[in-house]
């Protein structure tokens, strides 16, 4: 490598300063010089002479420059509805701007054994189900928790966990990745961030921190000055860029509401049509609609009376003052119990000297399964009854979490219903501890929402539940109960776009006569040739219960044929049992039809998931 030779500049550097630069610049590597040149250009603080000084140096061989000093960072994301993927893209862009060599990878596509070779890995992962990894992170998560997991003494890592505080296990998957990587010998670059549903601000500042830390690490290693941060404005996707969003819902007018079940049904499933008016909101088939509702004033007065509180007393929440009952009705999560609320409760019990109550709560909180089992079916009032402690109006306010919207799969396609959004909502109602309960939002839709009324809504994109781009590909849809909602949108879209691919729907519910949701519409789709096959399973019409997975089994050969033709496979609805049974049945069908072991068939399904051909929207 030839040495740098350049004229010593005079102004504005003194002769001494210029000589120092000259001596220093001769001693550094081409890679360092290239990096420094980017740094100086980037911050635009340097004088013309300094830039000239760099430019006058001999040209660097590009290959050499590329390999020498560009630190490599791997960004891994495990995302289901697209939030984590968007943050990962943002991080990648900013790291690349700052001169890092970045490998952006979906965990789905990442070879777990490669972790051993990584030096710096940044993980962004959400939590789904009941504290479970999103499907795309399942394999990496399982591998790291298996005996096969290697020691990772050379790995530096950081985790951004995405979640929703209202679930029993907040950010569980991110926590597990973070703890496991540490247990395997990895060094944490930065403390984990647990980001709630309004994650963007937390993500922006986490990205800035990560960049800072990585850049400091380089400058410590090389003794080079630290480059300035070019923190880009977040490249937000539609989730946050809309004028109306989760933080600022749109007041949508209800155009129509119809009960879909016939007389005598055990269920109440409503079809609601809302106008998007001039909101500018748009969506794609597969997206969900977020809906907010106020708490039942009867629950608020029963709770405050039982706790001996003054419902009119002023309380402060998030910097604002409200009468207690107003805050409880419009702003507090009351009908569900989350792990974070239980932690707040435990802390208050402990601070007030109720040690045995704090211990009892610790036992519930110590295991994910115990937390879910305890919280299922309970509301906030149940917790006060089970663990009575005296609280003030302000203490209650400080402990509760903000009310969350509920999500509903959109049941319409904008191409078929411009300016409208339709949902299919099953009313949640059950008895627990001798009290009849109604779900917050499904109860609001069922009992209060009428045509002409309004609901506060926003669109939540779901990138992992999309029709194939090619209209020629076959589509298999399994959607019992309200799970059928997005498939109404899919079929409308396939019809409107003139897609020629085959469409197969498996639908199930309790009774043919009362619960065949949207029966006439499916028949019309069949008649129009949009729906190629329809198979139904009405579980309570026969002595032996029949479910959608039984119908799949009955048509195993054709189903396998469709898959081999490149079909996309979609499952929507109940996560606890149905989605698991459907997947198991599909594995069995593949094993039987392809004449392979179950393990091989399970690998086939995994490959479908990795290729985005097996998609779930389950809850
Ligand atoms: C992506 C996604 C898509 C969804 N799509 C739809 C859809 O298309 N249609 C639809 O109807 N729902 C859908 N849901 C579910 C929906 O978001 C709500 O969870 C549901 O309507 C209940 O909300 P709620 O406010 O009425 O009840 P909440 O006030 O949230 O109460 C629900 C709680 O009640 C308890 N509970 C419920 N049933 C029972 C029972 N039988 N016994 C004891 N306890 C019980 C449980 O603790 C449960 O957590 C979807 C959910 C997700 C995440
Ligand atoms: C069906 C469903 C289940 C969820 N379960 C949990 C959970 O158990 N714990 C949690 O913290 N968040 C949970 N969440 C919230 C998601 O983690 C959160 O929306 C996150 O931003 C999603 O990120 P992603 O789009 O990258 O997957 C759940 C969300 C959905 C839709």
C-alpha cells in the first residue's frame, strides 16, 4: 500500500495542527480513512481543507475498503402482524446510513446454528397467543431453549420486545430470548426494551441508543472519533402514518347491524357495517379493525361501592384530572386482568404491609400458565375480592391500565364496498363467581351499537395474512365461527379482481339451521364460480361432534393436490383448540397422502409457514 502524500494545508489549521494530521493520517488503514471520510462528509462540520486532506489521499481499492472496517450487524425479527418487521427495517436503514454492514433477516429464514458465528445480533420480537412466540420465531426460540443451543461467548446482543400490556404475559417472548441469550454467554449491548402497543416512540429512542452504543464500541476499538448520529425520521408504515390510528381513532358511523344467528341459537354473532366517511382510512383483505368502547357504568358503580370509594373524587391519570367514575368508565381496563395489573397490585399490597397477599400474587405471577389460568374469566373487581386490601381513589387509578381496543378481522373488501368496513362479532357473555359478565367491546357492539350510532375505530394492518399476489393460485380457507370473517373479504376481493384461482372454504359452527353465518353469500359465491368448494361442519347436529378438521380429513386427497399446486392455506378463529387441531390434521393428511413419516410432514408444513403459504389469524 503506498503511503499518503499530500500538501500540508495552511488555513485555518496552524502549521503544527496540519503536521499532526499529516502524521496521523499516514498511520491509519485505508478502511479507517474511508470510514473517516464518510464521517466528515456526514456531519458537514469539517473545513474544506480537512476534506481536501482526505480527498488527496491515494484512492482505496474498493474491495479492501469494504472488508476492513465495516462492522457487521445482524438484525433478526420475529413478527406476525408486521410491527416488528417495520422496526427492523427502520433499524437496518439507520445502521446502513451509519456505515454498518447490516444483514436483515426474518427469524423464519435464519439458520439457528448461524448464531454461533455472529458477533452482533439485534433481535426484535413480538409475543402472540398467550405469551407465545409469533410463528416466525418459533424455531429459533425452540432451538435456543433446546439442548442443541451452543454457547455464545462472542455474541453481543440486544432485544426489543413487542407486546401488549393487557395480556397476562407481557412481552414474554422477548424476555425469554433476552434471558436465554445471556444464559448462553452472550453479552448484552443494551437493556431490553418492552414496548407496548404504542411502540413507535420507544422504538425510535431504542434505535438511537443502539446506534450510539455500536458506534461508541467501534470508536473505542479503533481510537477513532465517534461519528455523528444521522437519526432518520422513522420510516413508518401505514400503521402509524394514517391520520386516524390507535391513538387517534375515527368516529365511524354505523350503517347497519344484523344478528346472523337464527332464533334458538346459543350464540349471538353480529354483522356490523361501518362507514369510513372522509377519514381517508383504507385497508386490505386480511387487516383488522380496532374498536374502542366505554365500560358499563353499572360495573363502575358496583366496583367503587364495594371498595368504599367516592366515585366523584378527582383523580389524576397520565397528567390529567378526572372524577374517578369518569376515568373508570372511559379510560380504565376493567373487564380483563393483565399480568402488569397484578404486578402493580402486588406492589401496592407489599408497600401497605399485606405480605401474605403479595405472596399469593407472587405465586400466580411466577408461572406463565398460572397467570393465564387465574386471569381467565376474571375482571378487576374479582381480584379485589380474591385479595382484599384497602385502596384510595388515587391508588386504584395508579394501579389500573388504560383501556385497550379489541381487534376484529375485517369481513369486507374495499373493492366491493368502497368507503365501508364490515366486521363479524361474537358477543362474549358468561357467568363467573355468580356474576353474569359481558365482554367490553363485543357487548357494546351487541347491546348498544345501532345504525346511525358511532364507534371509535382504527385499522390495524396484518402483513402476515394476505391473499397471494397472483390471482391464479388456489386458496384454502379454514374459518369456523367468527373465523370466517376475513374469508368473506378474501372472496369479495377475488371476485372483484377477477382472480381465476380456485377457492375452497371450510366453515363450521354449532347448528346448520341457526349458525350458518353468511349462508346466502357463500351460495352466491358458489353460483358465480368464485367459491370452488364449500365444506361445512355443524358440530351439534350429529351425535358425534364434527369439526372443520374432520371435513379436511374427508377430502384429504384433493386438499393435498391443491397444496401441491401451490395453494395458500389460511386458518382463522379459535387459537386454543381449533388452530392446533387443524394444523395437526394437515400434518396427518400430508403424511398419509405423500406416504411419509409425520416428522417429514411436519417439516412440509413448517416450510409452508416459512414460505408464507400457511397463514394464521387466530385469537
Ligand atoms: C387478530 C384478532 C382478530 C379477531 N377477530 C375477531 C372477529 O373477527 N370476531 C370476533 O368476534 N372476535 C375477534 N377477535 C376477538 C376480539 O378481539 C375480542 O377479544 C373479543 O370480542 C372479546 O372482547 P370483549 O371486549 O368483548 O371481551 P373482554 O372484555 O375483553 O373479555 C374477554 C375475557 O372474558 C373472559 N371470557 C371470555 N369468554 C369466556 C367464557 N366463556 N368463560 C369464562 N371467561 C370468558 C376471558 O378472560 C377473556 O379474556 C379477534 C382478536 C384478535 C386478536
Ligand atoms: C392474538 C394476539 C395475541 C397476543 N398475545 C400477546 C401476549 O400474550 N403478550 C403480549 O405482550 N402481547 C401479545 N400480543 C400483542 C402483540 O405482541 C403486539 O400487538 C405486537 O406489537 C405485535 O407485533 P408484530 O406485528 O411484530 O407481531 C398479542 C397480539 C395478538 C393479535
